[in-house]
C-alpha cells in the first residue's frame, strides 16, 4: 500500500505540473522555449535549497523557520568578506562555518533543552534578520562581480546552469541518503515516533541536531546562490518569502508537515510546480496583484488533493 | 511538530503553577523595561506617550487574543496579518459604496470571518495541517487585498468609520477601553462557557474530545472564525488609525502575534495557557519593541533584541521549571 | 558649471541676517523616513547623520542634534513615530509621509507645539516648507537623453516603475515617457512596477531578458533596479544600455565603463546634507522658498554629452560629468556643508 500511495502522490503533482506547463504553453509558446526553461531552472535554485533542507527537518517532525532570513544573513556574510578581501574563498568558508554553527545551536536548543523547534527557529529568524543589517556597516550594499559570481550565477554546462546542476546533484545525494542509508531511515523513524525510534536504538538527539545542521547549511548555500545571481547584496531582502515558498514546495510535493513521511522526488516536483507558477505569472504578464491570489488558491487546491490521498493518516496523526 | 510533545500532558494544577510563575517573570520584565526606558527618556511616562504606546499595540492585543484561542487548540494562524488587510479592503469598499459606516463595519468583520471560515473548514473538518492551510490563506488574503485596492491606498473620510481607531478622549484613545471590553468578553467566553471548555478539550486531546462527543471539529471551525472576526475588528481600528485603507497593512503581523502569545506562556501544542498571559506578553512586547521603534533605535537591532527576548523568556522558563522538578 | 551648485543653493535662499546666539542655543532635527533598507535610504540617512556631526562641530555656539526614524514602510508606524516625536518637541521635523492626507492633523499639532514641519518629496500646503524633487522634469531629462543617445535606429526599451499609485513613481514615469516622446525611434516594449524592491526588479529583469531578445535598454525610476539589472545583463553577456535615476554612487561608477548612459543626480547623501543645511538656515532666521526644489542635474560622461548635443539634446539642461557627480555625491559637504552657510 505505501508504494501505491507514494506513486499516486508523486504522480498527482507531476500531472498537475505538466498540465500547467501545457496551459501556459498554449497561452504563450515562449513559455516552453529553451531560454525560459533555463530561466526557470535558475530561478528555483535558492527555493530548492531551502526546500531540500526543510524537507529533512519536516520529516523529522520539526520545522526550521530561520532558513529564509538565514540565507539572507549568509549572503551578507559572503558579501562582507568579499568586500574586505576581494576574494571569495574565505567568504565561503565563513558561510559554511557560520551556517553549521547556527544549525548546531538550533539543534542543541531543541534537543538538549527540549524547546519547541518552532520557537527556537522563530527567534533565530528575528536574530538573523537583525544581524544581517548589523554586520554591514550602516546597512550598505555591496556589488558582487567577478569570475566566481559569474560562474555560479550565469555559466552553463551543456546548456544547463551550474547552479541548477549543483541543486540536482544535491537532490540526488539527498535521495540516496534518505532512501538508502541508516541515517535517512532514522530521520523518518524520529518523525514517526521519537519514543519508538529511541527504543529501536536511534540516537534521537544526534539525528535532530543533524537535520538542523543540514538545513542551516542549505540556507548557507542558498545565500551564496542568491547573492551570486543578484550580483549584489543588501540587508532587508525578503527572506520570509523564500522560506514560505520552500515550505509550500515540499508540502505540495506530498511531505507530511507533521513529520514521518515524504519523498525527495515529490519535493522536487513540488519545487518545479512553484517555479513554474512564479515564472509563468511574470512571463504571461499576469497583473502583479493577482500573483498572490493565484498562489494561495493553488496551494489550497493542492492541499485538498493531498487530503484525498492522505485522509486516514491525517486523522490519526494529529 | 506534534511529535515533540512526548511529555505527558501536565496536570491542571501543576500547569497553573508554572503559568503563574511565567506571569511573574513577565511582570518583572515589564517593570524592568519600563524603568529602563524611563531612565533613558524623561518623556516616556507622559500620559500622552502612554496613550500612544497602548494604541500602537491595540491591534496586536486583538489578533493575539484570537491567536491564543487557536493555539489553545494546538493550531496556528499565519493568515491574520493578510486578513487584516483583506478585511480592511472589503470594509472600505463597502463603506465607499454605501456611505454607511455600519455596513462598512459589518463588511469588514464578515470578510475577516470568511477567511477564518476557510481556515476553519480546512483545518477542523478536513483535518489538514493548520500551518499549511493558513500559509495558503496568508497568500490568498494578501492577494485579494491587493486586488481590491488595486495595490493602491484608499482614503477614508467617514468620521463614524474612523471613530474607533482614530478618536481620543484627551490622552485616552477610544480603542483602549474597547480592547479591554473585548478582553472581558473573550475571558467570559473562554472560562465561563461550554465553548471555552471545548477549546481546552480540543487542544488537550483531540481524539478524547471527539470520543467524549465534544465535537472538536466544530470547535476548531469556530475558533478560526473568531480569529477572523478579531482580524476584521483590527482592520477597522487600523483604517481608523491611518484614515485610509492600505493594501500592505499588517504584513508579518502574525509573527508578532505568535511571539506575544508564546511569551505569554501559551503552549504551542494546545491545552495550556490563559488570555492574561497573552495580555502580559503583548504588553512586554509592546513596551520593549514599540519603545525601541518610537525612540528611533536601529531597526536591525530591534529585530535582534526581539529574537533574544523570545528565546530568553522561553529559556528562563524552562530552566526554572527544570530546577523545580529536580 | 563646476562650482555653480554651492552658489545656486546659496542664492536659492534669502538671507535675513543671523542674530547672535547664546551658548545654550540648541537645534534638534528629527527625520522620519518611510524606510531604511533601499540603497538610496542608506545613503540618505548616512548623509543626514554626517551632516549633523559636521554642523555641530562647525558651529560651537549651537548644540545641533538629530536622529532619524524608519517607519519600515508602515503608515501606522510612521504616525506613531510622528506623534511621539511631536511630544518630544524638536525644532525641525522632516517627514517623508507615506500618505500625505493622513498627516494633515499632525502637521497642525506640530505647528501648535512650535515645531517647523518640512514635508519631504510630496508637497503639503499646510506644512511650513516642502522639500521637492522635480520628478517630471528629471524624468523628462532621462527620456531626452535616451532619445539623443539611441542613435536614430529602432531602439527597444523596457521601463521599470515604482509602486502603483505612488506619486513620485508616477511623476517620474510621466516624465520619462514625455522625454522619449521627443523622438520616434524608441519603442517601449514593457512597463512593469517593481515596487521599489530590488528582488522583484531582479526577477523582472531576468524575464525581460528572455522575453525580449533584442532589447536595447532598461530604464528605471530608481537606481535600486539598476543593481540587479546590470548584474544579470553582465552575467548573461548581454550588452544593454541602462538609464538610471537617483545618483547612487555604485551606479554612477558603472557609467565610467559605459554600462549606464544617464542618471539623475538626486543622491541620498546630497539630500541628507541639504536637509541639515536647510534646518540650520531656518534656525538662523532665514526663510527658504515654501516649496524648496532640490537641485538635481542629469549625469552623463563628457563624451556622451557631446554626442547628445550633436543629436539635438537641449543645451539648457544642466549636466554633470561623472567625476564631478561622484565627487558631490560622495562628499555632501561640498555643496551643503557648514561652509555653504558661513
């Protein structure tokens, strides 16, 4: 049964996404042009990184609200180091170190002090937002131009952006880890029932700290991608929008927000779904004010569809 | 998220103890913050300033009280901020169309309740995750507000419509006694009515409540409708305050409300918490954050302080409780 | 035209003679702004802070203090901040009102309390003074520059607008379209609001570059849109022309390599310095024009200016060359520092 429902769930989002693509193509043939496809592939990279990190956190039965503002903070960390040294190597090391530290901190507070993940990461959201403006003197903007940023932001390999390839590689790696390692199984077990996982010999605390470190690392990567594509950084970027798009992607992809269930493939299709909608609304010159209405309605519809598939599980899981 | 509630539900008496203790912590912090601001700024205690401060958190009081009901059932409402903008838009349009303040009020409150009802049906009847459903209506309501306003603001001149949010008796804004009235009404509803008991029951254990015939599904729907109605009232107050309808009003207000409710000791997982705590949480939040806003502290520093307060209070609470348990 | 500006701002005001001041003379200036995040805001607030320090040091007889508040885009917050500020009773208030009508009662209240109210950007009849920008004229100059530099061939431009309904943005758009209307080779292929938001500007620019393969130029009503637009075009190897508006220093620097063709030298730094100069003059008893129009020249390279003149660009439009523009943008005191009022 789980195999069947998994297939069904993934298929439903695949069908919806492809159907949407067809509709958009009929409205504007340019939608399926190679140029636009690659534009979509590049636009979804930061959201995709947030979605991937969030995926593991959510499956483990937690949530990480600090990912969006975190990626803004890490983009600025990179910018500040670039501004000081003119190079990127040190900046990237700093981003990785800072993000792992943030994730570790989140994880420890959640596990060792038994604070709810929601509260811990909500306060980290505020802290990251604040720090992002405080570490740049007077909140200035920094241009990020150079070979590295061009490489991440614009270089292609066989017609595909390197940043997109990186995202795909990370998804493949995550798929392997999630489906074929003990750690992946442990994340699911913790999300289903911490008690049972503990009884089965899983080190629950270590797993949870691990997922938070991974999600923070993903937001670090998202920050690097974001800043490279923009070509400049400044505080006050809307990290929350990024966070909510990422969460929407995995939920539309069939991940259970209560933990314990979800597939990487589904998350990827959910991501494409969000990316297609974001892109098409702009490309088809849909009036700006309708974007949010459309997005909200589509998410509600997707939730309704998932409800049909998950009905039994939802009732017992509350 | 709920899997982290591995701890057995606390007995009622013990929960009250830890809540009382939280309230004492909050009152202490409020006193410290007030004294601090008083020293830093002679003008802080002028009656006019206190009026302005209270009025600036009137809307936060209302939506946080709605959020308290929701969080008592173990849910969450991310859509309130957007709902304030949407309900305001509907109210202002109805007002300009009919030129009747009463129709405007009714339209705003009903519009708020409508979004609340969507939330309630999806969450209560379909048993979908509150986080996800209200995330969708968060986008939907904001989008509808933008459509209604065509992304522009609309000026309002109707004195009766602006009265609640705009009028003051001397230094006392009309809205303050109004908020107090709402607090009393909601307290009666929560502590003295069967509905209130249903709210606690739905939050403590949905399935038990279900088996006992308390119909928690229906309770959930009404809790979200209530939150929507409070968002509608907030919309009226906001429009009165700025004598115009603004499509981007209330952006990320839900984060502030959730923070205030958590500060007030209400559990994220339902069943535990009181309205009084929320009032104290909003007061602390209002005095510190709005004190900083109004005195021109670096906005980034404000965010950092906000995060540290939230973490600090929750941490302090946990540590004290742990010591007690040992 | 090098040192015209100092003189210009000096003659723009009528000198009434400054009375001798006592040691305990104070001047407290509060600037309530609609935001603090956009690059223009950052430069603006920095110019304001620097100018306060410089004036306080240059005039030891008067204790000059000042602070800014950011309403973070919320009208409600701005009203609260204004009310609290009125209670504290500063001497001069600069208010960049998000919605002018909502502030009418507060202007009266401030004036009752003896505070000089200066409306920023959107003029108010009731205010003591209004500090305005000449958006239509500036926009027209940008459009005219585009006409003169487009070379007569068919030329496709996309224009990024402000928030729908925002008066400043609408006025700038009106001006740009009027300027472009002077020639018939320019086609506006797209107009889209980016709500003063750099992130939105980024995705719009990205879509334009895919949508219009033969796009020649992007014009914007703020330099905030130029950062992502330039970065995206550069990174995808497309050679576009950019027409900016604001005089942000990093954008002015992009003129030297020819990426940005023309910009309007508002410059946040200059504006911040001008505020303090204005407040000081009022404090000294001078009366500026009730509607004080900020002097905002067009910026081009010398070479482009010559080309433009050859193509019929009007000679009476004041143009600064890049070096000069960078100089006054970086050093607000050159035009509006304490020396300008001594």
